[in-house]
């Protein structure tokens, strides 16, 4: 799973009447250019043949009336990466693109990047060991190794200290296609609590099998 970092950008222009934009600096226009500029990081500046990455602006706030150009806008978003070098590279691009586009438009920008979760990487040997135990509990047809995803987890901090194995437990109600079910950040998300029993059984089995195989 990817690393997850949050960024917050403040772009300050100069307030003026909407009918006379030449008398100020429009941070909404500058902010819009910044959003478009940030989209070129992944498409043009990062080697996605090595690892995928994502830069998403999820919030754009600014203005109080339809006929007033505001002083300031705020943008917030997320950065996802699977490589620490690319992660640092993206941070530099976000800051540089934002500051330079803002300066070109006569505005000033402040960029704050919060370094969040690290990349979650399962230990290969532990993963290989765990699969038979999970298959015995859930059935071989219900256990599979999935491709990397851009979601993120604080479980990565445990894995920096000891070898770790992270797995997903399906919770889609019976009769629903998991491929079309609403994800967990959707207001339409629905949890089939029957999966909790299987989850407890899976974790218990992993613990008992590990103890049985490593008893002294």
C-alpha cells in the first residue's frame, strides 16, 4: 500500500471588485493554474514506469460573493507513492510548481506538506507462510494475493520495527458483487458484520499456527 502525505496550500492575491479584476490579483485564477500544474507532476515529471504515484487536490476553498475577487484561497490534497525517492521528489515538485506559478501570477504562496504514513510492504516470507492458514479458514477460492493499491495504512509503522503481514477482510454482503459495491469512503458503504467472525477466526488461526510452528 502507498505512502500517504497531506498538503495544504495558501495562495494570497489582492482583493478587488469582480468588475475590475485588473485592480487586484485573483488567487482563484492562480489557484486554478496551480491545480493544473500539479497534474503534470505524475504525467510528466515522475518515472511512473518505476512505480505509480498520485497527486490529488481534494479541496479548493475561496471567495465569499459572486462579484468579489478574494484575498486568498486554500487548497488541500493528498500525495501517494510507493518509493521513498519518488515521494521526496513529488514533495519538491509540489512546492516548486506552486510557488513559481503563484509568483508568475503576482500572488504569494505558502505550501505545507505533512508527511503521513509510510509505504506498507508485506514481508515476503511471512506472506507465503500465512496464505495456507488463511486458505484453511476461508477456503482457497476466497484467498488471493492482490496487486498494490494506492490506499494507505499506519500499519506501515509496525513493519518498520518487525516483519509484518497485512491482509484485507472482505465485508461485502452476500449476493453483492464486490467490484461494484461502494468503497469504505462512500456514504453508500455497507458493512456485513458477519465478516467479523471470520476475521477473528483468521487472526486466531494465524497466531496459533505461528506459535505451534515456533514453539520451543
